[in-house]
C-alpha cells in the first residue's frame, strides 16, 4: 500500500452555517455540496485541501492546553502577506511567527480548531 494524499479533514462543528461561512469566505474554499441532514457533511475545498463539516450533536468539553486531540491544521499559501491581509480584512485575529525556515500565522476557526 502506498498513500497518495490526504483526502479531507472531517470536523464536528457546533454551528455549521457559521463554520461554512468561515471556511468559504475567509479561507476562500469553494463549497462542493449542500447536505440535506445534520449527519451529512458539507465539503469545502479541493482534492488534497478539503474539509468535511458535520453538525455536532453536543459541544465538546473544554480541553486543557497540550492535552491529546487535534493540535492544529497547517495550510500552505502562495502569498503570506496576502493571507495576513485577508485574515485582517475579515476580522480574524492571528499570531505571526517566524521559525527561520518558514513563517506562519496561527488563527482559530469559529469552532476552536487552530489553523496555521
């Protein structure tokens, strides 16, 4: 078996309409389908950069820092300055970090997932 690529990241979200708007309007990912029930995902993005959003049935308990679970989702952009401006213009708070070999800006989605 040889893995080819990541197909999608599936997330349970507490407010699917708000999350769809964030992934679509802030990140610019196209919405690919319109689910007809809460247990059907809405997919946004394209192959290799796709998110599936499910409506959660209940909120998760608060996680303590550095506990197990999803830490963050890292995305590569072609223009870091442009990405920062897009986040700013959409009112998204983020933290810029220079790691020497790469730079990143970290923000949090409406439902708490960290995006780098």
